[in-house]
């Protein structure tokens, strides 16, 4: 069993309010959850309206599947939003 963990920094330059930031983050989170059946949460609170941090986690039966899913998650996140997506941390934990 493998557990995948990804932390993303999302930069939303056009956001001028928490409402705009929340809308973008909610949209991306929903797309990730629906497409990949993963857990997604905002993991750090930023006082800046243009910055958000997302944590994504999942469980896979083997390392090959986990590595593939992790790369697909990151690619999907980068392509599904106009915001800038930066991978701060990604890790596979093997049990």
C-alpha cells in the first residue's frame, strides 16, 4: 500500500477578495476530487488574497499506480486552472 501526498501553492493574481480566491480553490478542489477520488483540503491559511495552499492525499495499491496518479494529479491541476500552480512538496509513503 502506498500513500501519496502533494502540497501545491496556488497563485491567483487576478483575485482581489477572499470570495474570488475561495471560488477558484473550490472549483479546482472539486475537479480533482471528482476526477481522481482523492482528498483535497486548503492546508495553510494565507492573508494574501492571491495565494492558497492545497494538500492532496490518496491511497494506492502499488507504487507504480501511485506514481502515475501523482503525476496525473499535478498535470491536471496545472491544466485546469488559469492560476499558477507550484508543487511545494510531493511524497510517496510505502507501507
